């Protein structure tokens, strides 16, 4: 795969804006575990090897288990591996990532609003939106696992 533009070099202000979203996400109330699950799951759906590699390694460092990462793309088929809260978040991650199908369903939204505050649901949506943007940057520029973004 031929290397393409480096967003940081070509448009450093755009990367600075993306990093502002990351700063915001570092301060929200949803757990680091949930943020890691969002990042990995959306990246799996989008086929972003760069982001899957980076976020799976970070999740392991943050205490996530191999088993949960291995089973993440089949989370609906598990009973006691993921909590109800995590399953609600993963459903949001999938539906927002696959927005072209039908978007965030009423059923998923209602389940989430029963488990989280409105602010937390908004934070979850923003976390999903942000990783989807990063996936699109990495895929468009042909970033490979282990490469530096800069």
C-alpha cells in the first residue's frame, strides 16, 4: 500500500482540532475501559488496522483482558463477558459507526438512557464520532500498524 499524505504535516491545524477532541474525551465521566472498547469496536467495523493495533495495545496496558478483546466483535454472542452498560455502549458504537444503515435506533438509545445520564450518552456518542474520524484519517492516509502519526 503506497504511503499518502501526512495530515500533521499537510494540515497541522486540523490535527490540532482533532487533538482538542481527545483532550475533551480525556476529561469525560465514562470509564477508560468503555472508551477503549468504543475505540477498538469502531475500528474493527471500519477495518482500520492502525487504530485496532494502537487501541488494543492501549487497552491491554489499561488492564483489559485478551479474552474480551478477542471476543469484542462477537460481543452480542457472549453472556457474562461484557456488562449491560458495556453492551449498551457497544450497540451505540456499532449503530453510530454504521450510520448509513439506520443510525442510532430508538431501542438502543432508550436502553442507554436507562443506564447512563443524558450527559454520559452524549459523551459516548462523541467518543464514537471521534474514533470514526481518526479511522477515516488513518485509512485515507494508509497508516500502518506501529507507524507514527506525525
